[in-house]
């Protein structure tokens, strides 16, 4: 049975240990195999970050491609290296996706930058090795599975809240565990990240996963880190975790089709957005 957020919240600390045991029981895989697979995904994420930061080659449409490298190499005017790193990492992954490069969908391609931006960004800021990220990533997968039990995770089904909201929740829980948070803190970090994305529409310009998707991942990677910080300070969601997921699912069902990845509303229908659509022959 797929666990709920309440199940994960009630699990012994660390939550990832409980998620791993449940996964092994259901899949029949041993823990070593699951850990090795997760480490492989982490290394794939790192590869997409590195490639994204080393190039400013444009995407297929020419709308993005230089943002990650530009930010990474720009002066840190706010003197906030963690913020800058998290944003650059997230955009690097999504610009790689826009170039048709290799990425890890987490949980989707459109939201692929949020988890590596937040988790690898924090880890690199603290000087932690990739091996330290394996169990937080296991927990992120468990959070994503629990969310998908109650709602959709595609923009076409429930708006961008379903994609970026889920990825932000997964990232928030992972960062919280990485920093020593309890199972309860991890789930409430995920919940706070999720609840503050409710209502976010999916309005890709020209129908491409580029604008506003690339910058949106940068913003919500920071959002995930903020949620982790709140949870580690013992702040919690007033609305119980699984009720938040249910509320988001209800909002997704209420969204008009124009705001669910059809490029028929929002930014996609601005004059500039329509010009891109015409130029690309869509």
C-alpha cells in the first residue's frame, strides 16, 4: 500500500529508513540495490547541473539557455551564496531539459530542477558528499509517492501546482532530513511547500517547457529550502498534511483547461507568447 503523508509523519526518525523498508517490502528489492539506484540518480542530477552551468547554448526555441550560467558567473550582490547556488543549479537542470539533454524527472521533466537545486545546492554549500544525499532522496521519493496517491502530478491534469508543488514538497522534506529534522518536521516542511503552491497554473509559452518553467524551478527550489528552515524551527502547517494534498487536488480539478498546460491561457496568451507560438508554427 502506498503510504500517506500521515504514515510518514508517524514513522520513526529518520523517515527515510521507514520509506526504504516499505519500498523494499513492496518491490522485493534489497536495500543495497535501492540505495545504489538512488545514488545513480543523484549523480545524473549532478551531471545535468554541471553541463547546464558550463554552457549558454540556447534551447530549441531560443527562449532560454544562458540563465543558469549567467547567474552562476554573476557577482553575488546579495552576498547569499546559498541562494545563488540553489537558483543556478535548478535552472541548469531545466535548461538542460530545454536543450533535450539528459535529466532526472523529479517527479516530472518540467519540475526536474527543484530537487537537485535545493538538495544538491544545500549539500554543496555545506560541503557534504553525494553519498549523504541518498537517504534524503529516498524520503523525497516517498513523499512524491504519497502525494500521487491522492492527486495528479502533471500540469495537464492539475496545473503547475501539481508539478512544481510536488517537487517543492519532495525537496523540502529531503533538505529537512539532510539537516537532521525529525519525520514530523520533514512532512510539515513538505506540507508548507505544497500548500503555498496551491492555485499555480501551467501556462508554458508556445507549449514548450521553457518559459516560465526554467525560472519557476529556481524560485521553488528556494521555496523548498525556506520550508525546510521553517520546519527545522518547529513551525508546522495548521492544516494537516493529507488535507492539504486533498485541497490541492480539488483546486486542480476546478482549474479550466486553458490553465492546464494547453498554452491557451496565462503567459502563453500574451502578445509575446502568441508571437512565439506563431514563429514556432504551433
